[in-house]
């Protein structure tokens, strides 16, 4: 009996042990599924010109970790980023690594803490992997961290596990090699190529690939024909968006002619991290609101938390406008004046337009205000003494009837006058004839 009890207890403990061991593995697998689902969702939204606003963290969360580090990528994802912009370079022994500058001195120190004043292309990865990154955006005032320079594969893995896409700048110089490596590793769907070539080069490269990668083309300048051509040709060839840049606050890339190319074909992308790239606008909610109103729907930022907070407010305003629109569409305007009914009709159309594509916080608030104003305007009716509603249409009808009566009266009076005048003439003629007869 005791042996049986001991055997049962042992079996129970073994089962519990297996269960506890399985739980972390299951949780990790479930987390990966969630991350994969999120990446798939972000890619689908990126392909949709009318999809929600997308947030891109430049070099990751540099307020907590070194730029372009795997930890910075993970932290940016946790802060709410949809994509992380990174810069790819190639080492002397053909490894792809993340580093913004060609020279390593700003970010890297060697094992002894000495500044690495060498170019990436002059250093092999084995040597580079022993170096450490300075915190944040580097330079001598930033402390040395435990983090090292990641390879592109390590960065993609960090992004994949965190549920974000990587936007690859610099990879265009080695596009075929990077494409082949990512294809071999099965991670081509986890990145977006930032194509910094001319429109023909970008178009030809995309169309040459059996598996079309996600591509964002790029244009910088103020020539309207060149900007429109870059956008239309690359988007029609399969690019999901175009990164536009200008130092001129009123440059063509901020005007309606160029931005009109986007609504049905792709995404307008803007980099707010450098005033020279966004018309001297600031990387804050004022700048976000301005460029979003102009038609940009993918924003690259150094302030990922502030941008995500702005997007959250935009989402709130979208919900409020949707609710107000649903209520406005139920209003019966049958007995309303034509003017107020038309005002509501216009406000409803404007609200629908605002909700049909990414919109700024201000434009959504304005559409909501106009809608509520139009609805409240319908209640401002003037009633006559009998209690019936006096509308503009009815007033016009009354005026028309009165005018008709006046005209009719004028016509009748003229007819009467003519008859009287005829009678007078007839009488005068009779008298004249009678006088002539008497004279004879």
C-alpha cells in the first residue's frame, strides 16, 4: 500500500514538474505568436494608403539605450513604435552591422575604453564585436555601456521578437546582398527597404524580385515634377510609400499637388528628427499635427513616447467623431430649413472625409465641432403665432404667392383702365356723330 502511495505521489510530482517546465515555454511561444501577428498587422496597415498613422522610432529608444542597439529596438517597441529606423553598414569582412556614422568614434570604444577612430569598412566584425557602445547618441560625455554593436541579423531578431518592423537605411548600397541574406534567413518580411535611388533604379529593382519586399522610396528637393514623378512611378511599381524631405517650410513636398499623389496609392513618410528634412518643423506634437494635416501618415521621430501619445489623442478624436457622425446621420431634417439641412449635409460629408484617411488631431476636432454646430443649428427654428414652423422655403413660397397676386392685380387694373378708356372714346364718337346729325 505504501509503495503504491509513494508511486502515485512520485507520478504526481513528476507531472507537476513537467507542467511548470512547460508553462514558460508555452508562454514564450505565445509571445512570439503575438509578436508575429503584430508585425503582420503593421505590414498590412503600411500597405493600406488609408490605414492608421504609423510611428517610426529613429535608431530606437535612445533616451534609455545606445542608438542602433538591440536593446534600443526592443525599448522602442515597448514604447509603442510600429517600426524602428536603423542604419546598415558593411564591415571589412562583409558583415552587415548597425551604425549611423561611417566613423566609429562617436559611438564605440575598444576593450580598453579607447575611442575607436576608424571607419566601419576598415574593421572586421570579430574586432568590432569586442567594442562597447556609448549610451544614447554617443560622444565623449556619454558613459560606456555593456552593449555591443549588433549585426543586422541580431537586430532583425530583436525586432521580430518585439513585434516591430525594421526600416533599413544604408542597405540600399548593398541591396542585393542584404536581400539575399534576409531571404536565406527567412526574415525578408520583417524589414522595409529605404530605397535611396532614382525612380527608374528603384522601380527596376523592385520588379526584378520574385518576392517583393516592402519598399519606401525617397526624394529630397523642391522640384515639383521630380517629386510627383518619384511618388507616382515608385508607388505604381509596388512601393508602399515615399519619404519626402525639404528644408523649405513651403517646399513642394508640403503642397497639395505632390501630396495628392498619395491618398489612393501609398503613404507619405516624413522624418521629423532633423529640421532640414521637414521644412524646419519641430519634432513635437505641433510639428506632427502640421505634417499630418498636409497628408503625411508615417512619421519618423526621436521622441517615440510623445509621438505615440499624439497618436493616442488622434485615436480618441476619431472615436468621438465617429460617434457624433452616427448620431448626426439619424437626425430627421424633413421639417428643417433648406439652409440648415444643407449645412448638416456638408458637415456630415466633411466628417466622413476626415475618417476615411489618416487625419490630424486638429482636423478631427474641427470636423467634430462643425458637425455638432450643424446639428444644434437645426434646433434654432422660428415659429409663427399659430405654432407652425416658418422655414426659408415657406417664406419664399409666400413671397412668390404675394408677388403673383400683386402682378395679377396690376394686370386687372390695366385691363380695367383700357376698358374705361375705350368706353370714353366710344362715347366721344357717339356724341360727335349725334352732333353732326343735328347740324345736318
